[in-house]
């Protein structure tokens, strides 16, 4: 539910004010029937309640699963499975409708206050120069937690039956193994935006208007997630499977026993958008209209939240949609009538009143992250957050932005053992946009202006300019550090070539 008050009025003959307040209240969605959903409630989780797991052992040279409580053996398929009756297969889990826990798994938020304020000032009182600005707080109370709650244990359980028979299938209870689940910060705040703008508009005469402004959007309490059951750096090197000599599966020593992946959602992150916006518009006059708009902007936020690495260094950086420069040109032009040269009705019918229009866009490419693999698939971190490459040079130096080398591939190197890498969130950019679309159109009247054929011919990427779309950012290293992916740093796709289409419509 939302309710508001607002008012618009003139403080003086040249100053107009808009102001108001919007109140927002909402509750989390919740199921009508109890037990339809469940989440892990970290506040009541107790690791001692987690069931024991069948451990891998060698018996007479054969890999087997051993019950750590009584030593009994089962086939190796049971390794990592819960020992029946040894604990709670969903420790710390709460189902919808549980007493004493929020019905939507998130505590009820209070009524939110969202003030708005705006002004417009006629500087000289002649309607030629205006200063405008505004501020507002906006909320997103309908951010749903529904999807991550419908397939968690114990709302949904997945028993596994090994070596059973059809005749005994319905009587078999089956075995359980650690499942993935989700958890929420129970006191999560409602995400909100602070929107602001300030600009100057100047009438330059000759139907031309100049607009220069600053705009910002500051996101607060934004939702992100991370796997809190990620094992620490190096932990996999400290737990060895005695039957293979390789690291044990993470489920044997994860921070929260009893589960595999635990996706934890928290509304605790920020985003920041700032932009200088410039537009020059010539209103339609004497058969011609044109508009040019330019944005110089920066969009930063948190994504890919780490569990152990430094939050700001690892997760804060350019948003994947950031474009530093973005310019758009639009125009409409009534072409000169041919009857000015040849005064003939047939010539006028065919060649008068044609309109040429178009849109051109030129923009910076969006950020891209460098990923890597190794030829021997060696485990270099032994746990922790996802390892990144090492940046040892300038990715934008040398002969770059060519088809075969869009960035300096030599700037990236294989990280060493127990080295998390020093690459940022994004280190290169995809190719930008350089595109022109045009259309030409004309109405052909049939005896009167009320009946006419409309012909329109459109051409997208009219000059058939080759536009690179994406690059390969996946490095592959040998144990010695040599990069072997021959496509690394090259262009791997292009945008659509010229496409044309026509239409003919009869209006009556």
C-alpha cells in the first residue's frame, strides 16, 4: 500500500516548486498453507545437529563407505551420504508457518517515508533560461524472496535409493545427502534509491534548445548473495581422501555441516551512478528537426560478493552495463519537392513530400571480466573465493583494438599456488557501438488526403559497417604460465550487418 500528498505552486513569478511525500508499506509474500516453503535460519543453526556422513575408506584394496559411528561398510556410492538416524537432515531449517519466525522469513519493515522535491526557476523572467532540479527517495518493497524458498529442505526432500528393486521400492525410505539451501538476513532492509538531478536549459533562438544537467542515482540496501558454505583458502589441501590421495569433497569440512551450497541473501550493498548529460535540440521547423544527446557517466556497484576476500577490492567496481560515453543523434528532414524543378503533377505525386529520418548511436563498450583455466585443471587455491588472474601490465597498451588483439593479452598472467590473484571485477571492455539507422517515407494521396498509401523503407546499419560485438576473455595457462588459448583477446562475434525492410500501407 502506498499513499501520498503533493503540491505544486509558484513561490514567486519566476520560481515554481513541486514537493510531496509518499509513504510505502508492504509485507513479504508468504504461502497460505504451512510447510510449503523453508529456509535455513542461521540464528538457530547448530552444527552438532548435523548428521554424520559415510566416510571413504579402503577395505582389502576396495574403496568403500564407512559409518563413522559403528564402522560398518557400504559400497562407495554411499560416500558423503547421511548416516540414517544420526542427526537432523535439515539442521536449523524453518518452514513457513513456524511459530516465532516471520511468516515471510523476513521481519516486517516499517512504513517508509519517501520525500520528493523539485523546482524550476526562470532566471531572467523572459522564458529563455531555466534552472531545474529535483530530489527523491524511492523504495522497492516488492523484492520477492519467494523463489529461493520453494525447493529447500525440509519443504522438499530428495531421498536416494541405491541397489533397490522395483518390488521393494515403495517400502524403501532411501538415504539423504547434504542438499543446497538458502538463507536470508532476517532483518534485511528494504532496497531504496536516492535520485537527484540539476540542470540548466537555454533557448538559443532559431528553435534550438541547449540542456546541460547532472543526474545521480544512489542505490542503498541492494540485495546480493554469496555462498557462505565456501570452505576457507587452503582447506582442501588439509583434508585428504585416504582412498585417492586427492582432497576430500568439501561437504566433509564445510563451515555449515549438513548442507552443500548455502546461498545467503542480504540487502546490504550499494550502487552509484553519476552522469553529465548534454543535449542540443532543434525543434521541427522549416522541414528539419535534429537532436543530439550525450552522456558522460560512471556506474559502480557491488557484485560477485566474496566470503573471505576484501569486499571492496573484490566486488566493487564498474557495473556490467557501464558505458562511459554514449552519444545519440536523431533527425527528420523533409526533402525538397521535385516540383520546384519540374512543375508537373505526375512528378509531384512521385517525388514530392518525401521524409528522411534516422538515428545514429556511438557508445563505449561495456566492461568484461578476464577468466582463466589451466591445462592440467590444478587446484591452486584449495578453497576460498573464485581465483582471479594476475594483472602485471597495462591491458590497453600496444597495438590494441584490432580483430586479433582487442587488448594487451600479455598483461595477464597465471596466479601461483595459494595466490588469489589481483585482477579486479572487470579489467577490459567489449567493443563499442557505431551504428546508423535510416528510413525514407512518403504518403501517396488517392483523390483526397483521407485516403492514401504510406510507403516506408528502413535500413538498419545502413552503411553496412562491420561492428564487433564481443571478445574472448578466457585465458588458458599451462603449469609453466604459458597462455595457450589462441582466441584469447580476439573478436569472436559481430553485430547484425545491414538489414532493410519496406512497408506499404493503405489508410482510408
